C-alpha cells in the first residue's frame, strides 16, 4: 500500500495515533500508521459482527497472517512485508490479537481483566510503536497505551452502548449499582459518572508511573499520553472529534520532550 494511502487510512481509523506519528522520523511513519490500522482491524473483528464466534474466526485469520500466511488484503499484505523485513515483532502482534478475544465475551467480568485487556491491546500497540523507534524499555509505553485506551473507553461508552456493547468491568459497575446491561440501556445513568471516575483514576495512575523524558526521535510513541490525560480528566464527557486544544497540547509535549 502506498504511504499516502496508509496515512489516509490511519487518519480515518485512529486520528490520535496518526497525528502523534507525524512527530516521528519520516522513515518510521508508514509503519506506525500500519500498526494503528492493524489495531483497528482487530477491533473490528467484534465490532462489525453479531455472532461472537465469527469474531474469533476473524482474529484467528490475523494470527495466521502474523505466523506467515500470505493474504491479499489492504492491511495484511503490508503487515506481512513488515514482518518479513523485521520491522515488526510477531510476538507483540500476537499479544494484540489475543487481547481482543475478551471482546467476544458477553462482558468483561473483573477490573483486573479490564486492565489486562487494555495493556495487551492498546498497551501493546504503544510498546510496538516504541520498539519501532528504538526504545528498549517498553513497559512505560504499555502503561501509556493502556491509559490512552482507557481514555477512549470513558469517552465512548455511550457510543458503544448504541452498538449494544459495554467494555467496562462488571465488578466495578456492580459497586455502583450498575451492570453492563444497564450501561447499554441507560448510558446516561447518574451512577455511571462515579464508575467512570474510578476507571479514570486507575488509568491516571498508569500515566504517573510512565512519566519520563523522551529523546526527540522517540517521543512520538509516548505522545498519546497527553491525549489520554486530557480524556481522563473529563470522564463521561461526550465523545467528540479532537479539537485545536488537543493538538496544541501534543505539540507542546513534543517541544518540551515530555509526554506528561
């Protein structure tokens, strides 16, 4: 896929990571956009089907691509090429696939499972982005990526409810007198605000642990932390496209060499 097509796809499916990748060295940007598009394809495995069994089949299809199966597909084809070239790590991509399995379940039962889900999906996406940029200590990036994913969930719970889905942990919802089904049927329930704040607190703790300075050539992998912090400071805020203030915050983080 030509670089401009990858850029257009990443901008459409993951505008946050598209924008942050613009601060990476030019040679790395296409693969960063490819990673974002791949992550989106995994998310679609469950989002676009009614039958959870079909979601498992779609995820298995991606496992086979990572393990060497040749498939003609707008994302699978360049992904296979990047794997053959050693630009991407199969084990990390397989962790991203495995992490999506829980989305085919009826709901996420525990807060611990919810955290593992975010660390293995958006967290691993951030880690693999950092690996591509030459970062060796990937754990802070896993925390940043997980926090960015949590920020998206607390912004998007109502949109997901409209799709008949809830990706918030049932045990934490229960502590606030809620259930996944209640969130789907009443996404504006007053008690949900407190539950979202609890989840935002967990993710904010991840950002505190990951706070550090980054070399200019590597900071692009960590810049989603800035967007995550903004989202987590306003849990329950209606989902809306990014505005100028978000973009300026990322630009300021790049200028000072810090993601938080």
